[in-house]
C-alpha cells in the first residue's frame, strides 16, 4: 500500500513538473511572438561613397527618387541622403556630407557607429542600417541594449535608440528604433494614397515608379561572420518579412510586391543590392 501511494505521488509530481515546463515553454513562445509583432521595419539605409552613381543605378531601372534639392541634410551629424518612397516604407542612400561635422558628432556621441559605418569599404562593416518601429511604443520593451541619440533636427521630445552593439558588431546591420512621430507614413494601397487629403498632392508622385514597384514585401540581408545568436540579430529575425543570414559578402535583396513581375536587377558593384520585382 505504501509502495502504491509512493508511485501515485511520483506520477503526480512528474505530471506537475511537465505542466510547469510546458507553461514556461508557452510563455517563452508568447514572449517571442510579442517581440516579433511589436517590432516592425520602418525604413532602412544603405551607406554609399558616391550617392550620384548609386542613385543613378536605381533610377535607371525605373525608381523615382526625391529631388536632391529637397533631400534633407542631417545637421550636426555630417550626413545626408537620397530617398526612395514606397507605400509601406522608404529607403535612403546615406553618405558623408561634411566630414568635420561627422567627426565632431562622433566625439560627442562616442557610442554610436556613424564613422565606422561610413568607412565600410575599409573596415568591412555592413553598409546597412535598419530603422525599426514599435506597434506600441515603449522604450523599456526594446529587446536589446540601447544608446539614446538626439540631434537638433529632431523635435525636443524625440530620441532615437540605437543598438549598443552596432558600434562593436560591425558585421551586423546597424539597428535603431524611431519614436512614433518619426515613423514613416504608410498606405495600404495606391487607392488609399490617392484618396488621402492634402493641400499639396505633388509629393504623391514620389510613390509612382515607372517600373511598377509599390510595396517592399521582403528583405534579405547577408553579412559575413555573423553571430546569429546576438540579441539584435535574434530580434531582427523574429520580425515579419526580414531575414538576416550569414554569407560570403555583404548583400541586400529587396523583394517588391511578392515579385509579381518576375524580374531581377543586380546593382553590384555600385550598390551591394539586388532588386526583385
């Protein structure tokens, strides 16, 4: 009788332990799903040395860009950009506009990676930067160590939070999170864009690309010598429609509209980028 009771107790304990283990597993999965659904790609940058040449490679295959005269200069950061807009995101060709300002900014913000990323051709750093947004913005829920960054071209209450290891893990894309007021505007369809009320509709022409591209539907980034278990890469690979993986060279592949056209354009060597339409 004692032995029987001991057996029953043993199985009750085993059953209870399994339940606890399963609960913890479900909680971990729930946490992972929360990260993946809270974080989204807002926009991304590609560092370039020759913005004129890089921009021409894109316009030559049918992309519309913002006029250079209207492209903003990042004051006191030493950089500027060339911009391409889509219904759900945009991307920027970022480059050094003022080397002195760039170095001064690096002296003030020593934990940020602008200078090392700008020198990607010499140090082998990944030339890509990914700007993330959160569905429910909460700085405390950013799933990696971060550095607060503020510049005069931002509103007083706005800060960007850059991944701390973007300065040291140069093979990874540079990662940062933008606040709600800095998030890019998005549209579900060209119909929604057309219906959007505005005093000056001319900006809508930036979304009209002769090659027919409308939405970025997938991003694949290849980098060399990646630690796929770093907190930033794990966070990125949980986000829908973006994959970061190891490979023999730095390369970004952009997929538009689920590649409905079945066309591809390899823009190397001017840009480490392949476009799939």
